[in-house]
C-alpha cells in the first residue's frame, strides 16, 4: 500500500502541474488523494486539514511576511537610487563601470529587499537607461542585471533561510544568515569578473555617468539604508532579538526612512500593505500544503527510499554532492525557490548528514542552487522581469547570459566543495 500511495503521489502531482494547476493546489491535491489510499476518508480529510493549519502555526514564520513588507517598502521608498550612487563610488573607475555599478547595486539593494525580482526591477530601471545612453548593448545590460539579481536571496536578511530553518528541523537562523554572506559575495564578484572581461572586449570604458561629485554626501545619504542590515543581523547575532522580532523592527525602520526620503506617502500605504498580504497568502498557503506533502511522504517512505537509492548508487560524498547539485539545478529551472526548499530539504538533508555535512552548509548549497533557477529559462522570475525592464526578448538575452551561468556554477562548485566558505563566519561568532 505504501508503494501504491507513493506512486499515486508522484503521478497526481506531475499530472496536475502538466495541466497548468498552480503548484500549491497541485501539492494539496496530490497529498489529499494519497491520504485517501493510506487512511479512511474522514481521517484523511481531518489529518490533511489539521496539517495545513499546523504547518503555518509558527512564530518564526511571522518573519517571512514582515521581511516581505520591508522589501516592498524599501522598493518604493527611494532606496534604490541612493544605493546605486554608493555602487558608483566603488566601481566608477572600472571598465564597463555602469555594468559594474548595476551588479554592486543589486548586491546592496537585494540584501535589503530580499527579492531578486525587486532588485532586477528597481536597479534595472535606474541603470539600463544610463547604459543604453552610453552605447552599451541592450542584451549585455539586461544579462548583467539578471545575473546579479538573485544575490540578495543569499546575502541576508532573507526569508529563504528562515523557511529552510523551519523545514530542516530548527537549524540556527543566525548561523544561516552569516553563512550566506561569503557565497553571496562570491556570486557577485564572479559576475563582476565576467562583466569586466566582456567590457574590455567591447571597449566599454569607465563612464562619466558613474562620476560622483560629492562622495561624502553619497555615503551619508546611503548610510541609513545600509544601517538596516546591521540592525537586523547585529541584533540577531548579539541575542538582542529573534529573527521574527528583527523583521518587525525592520518594518518600522524602513517606514520611517521612506517617509524621511519622501519616497512614499500615507496614501500609498494601503496599496503596499495589500501587496504584502497577497504575497504572504500565496507563500503561507504553499508552506501549509507542503506540510501536508511532508506528512504524506513520511507515511509513504519516499524520503527514505530516495536517500537509500542515492546512497546505493555511490558512497563517495563528492559524487553524491555533484548528483544533488545537478538535480537541484534542474529543479530550479521549473520550480520556484520556496516550494523547492519545502519539498527537497526533507529528501536530501538526511543524505548529506549521513556523511557528516552540516545542515548550515547544505542550506547554503540548496538555496544557491535554486536561486540559479531565478535567472534560467523556462520559468526564471528574475529572467522575465530583467528582460522586460531591459526591453529585450528572453530568447535574445539567454545567449549573453551563458558566460554568467558558467561563472555562477563555478562558484557553486567552490561553495559545495569548500565548507568553510559557508561555515567560517558562523563559527567565528560561535553559532556552530
């Protein structure tokens, strides 16, 4: 019966996805159908409904909608332009300085907004017109913006690490936050190297548009925005407040800052709150249905079966990690990051812990892999937004993205094979 239920779960889930049913509904539908094979009708319905509710009954999960709201406020509150000006200070003398500014701008803004889509839209809208005016190829400009957009999903604060912490059985959020810094920065630096090489080849010199007349004023204007990161991360590491409390503080801080910058008005708040609520409902329903799926998979023994199958293929940790990376890269191209974390963490985490990998290190590898899917066809959200903002077709920008894909995957391999890149900072602060 367990085998039949497991087959039913996979088949129904895939069929629902193929006919265009939203992923959260597909997860719920497949889980309920499978529960009917495991338990009587009334027990199946009661258990499914109960798991849907208890799956989101978590104080820690409150941080997700709070950080979402913070990102929306920051996106509309005049933060992006100030961070772009800081990026100009850092990259203004490099070949292809406008492209380099775009990358650093995405790293700075993304780490605050916590969204690849918000970064691709906000920074792209500022930088793409400047690059077009300086004669940059539109496809190159769009590729740079797209390739660097997901960095903010890895550099904290980010809700993805909070979701992974919940699914992985309570991995330290503070440790995960610190673990994301170096891999995220390496992603950004890899994109900068590729952009540097292409800019030299195409003759894109340092642009006058990146010249800053008053560096001290630029830094002074951006310090309040950047200080939010220090408040959140510093407060969590020092034990002053939890990640959830930090997310609530970030809302108040970002609102005050946006009002000071006159980026938003009181009249805009209902629209901002509505957008945050709509996103929260989608994510929370997805988390709830994924909790149902986890229960069903536990009954059917799918995680244990897959773990055993992988370990049967080889006992070489390097080969296992390469296989997991390949699977996650493929999954990331067709599935959003959040549901992929919820579904595949229970499957792969037992495998890697079997040969001694720390859950913090695996969390970084998992999210790094899936974030690459944000910029790859057929369903990469940052790819679609970046193409729209850059005024190019998706099929036109994929080819210029290839060198960036190669660079990011090389960084992924380095992060995978060298655990200290992820664990050094958490260990330094005594969190591991």
